[in-house]
C-alpha cells in the first residue's frame, strides 16, 4: 500500500492560528482555525500549532476529494511549514525579534517545539509576510515575477523581498521589515517595537484611528473601520488621517522600490481591502515620489487570498532549505 506524505501550512498570528493540508499543486484543504494564546507564552502557542496541524490532517482525510490524502490509513504527516509573526532565523527555525504581542516569543525554537509535539517531520519556519510573499509567488499576483516587493498593510506594516525567485532576509533575518524604517511625519509616534518615529507608527491601521483622534475627531469613533466610514461620509479629519497614513507608507515604499528596482509591488493586508480612499492616495503618492524610470512599476493587490500564508509556508517545505 502506497503512503502519501501530507504537508500542512500554518499561519500563526497574534489573534488566530490557521492550518490546512496543501498539495504539491497548490490546492488547499479544509482550514482549521484556533485562537492563538499569544499572551500566555510559547508552550501554549506551540501546543495550539500542534492541535491545528492535527485538526487539518483529520479534516483532509475526511474530505473525499483530497488528492493528497487518499483513504484513511494511506497518508502520513511529512512536513509542516509555519508562517509566523516575528523575525525568523529560517535556517534554525528560531524567533530572533518580535513585538510584545507574543509573550516571551524571542528565542522560541519553533522547529524543535513542533517536532517535540508532532514527531519526526520536516518543519520549515518563515516570517508571516515572507510566507505571504511565497504564496503570491507560487499561485498569486507575483507568479510571473522573479523580483518583487511584498507589502503588508494592516494592523502592522510588513514587507518581504524576493530577488531572482528567492527570499532575501538579510544578515540579521529582518530583510523587508519596512515597518521599522524611520519615516517623516512619524516623529514622536510610538511604534510597537518600543521606539518612536517608525513607519508602522504612522501608517498601520491603528495609526489611522490615532491620527483621527489627534486631529480632533469624535471619541465615539471606536476603531479604524469606523474612521473609514466617517471618511466616506466626507469627514475631513477622517480623510486627513487616511491621507497621512497612505502617503506616509507610499513614501517608505518608494525608497525601497528605488533601492530594489523590482518588477512589481504586491500589496496585501486589511488597508488594501478598504478601497479607493486608501489605495488611490497610496498609488498617487508613490508615483509622484519615484524617478521617471520607475514611475510605471506595476502595483497590484495580492491575489492568493486568505490562504496565501498557508500556501507560502507549505511551499517552503516543498522547496526545502535551499530557498533561503
């Protein structure tokens, strides 16, 4: 009887952990999602990852159309790819830098911790935005590009750099972490990393809400989503807060585009989904800041959907360590 190896992709975020079996052809099985106990500590998070992986395998085996799983008893877990918050030493599978969202996350050995819980399986670990970029490169918006910049704009600001088809994470494993680039307009604004003046403090979703309130906006507006609602109704304070965030991010991206000279820029994250109010200002500012030879660089929304990080994390298992 032939045994089919299963590979599971995991998207490990501060709020939730998702996992699914991913086929070598890029098909995604049923997605299992659990709350992430980020504030409890690494052991609790690793236990959650193991439960999510086991649940994803069970769900895939229970799906008749699962090409990779086959009938029960003919499949085994062979590999787990994890896209996680925090900067990652991908060769070691260890977290080297993180914000306070995850308690005691720095120094966590995800590879060893997952193998302790799941047995002798291949475990590949990537930063979450790096995993998203790998997913877009495999089956998404960057499938035809060999060199591109991935930008994630949502609760935080992140990025990933792919050059000649490979992630470039740098000597200290933080390549592409554009959220911590010093940014004009962010002076005095506190970044989640604990320093002030960084791009994330100016341009991330929560920064839009803070910017609205700082401009005298109504305290009854509870969050960034509500700021966008006010902006669509013509509230000048809401429009100004969105403009400042989108323009600030665009200037930061313009600097990286000028340095990298990518074939295209892929934008993902919740702010991208907010529509023209944000996108149009971002793109107009980016075009205005770039030199003429770069001004036409394509800027496209991410296309791999909610499973992008799962796909990218799993692709790291299929590719093996030579992709880093």
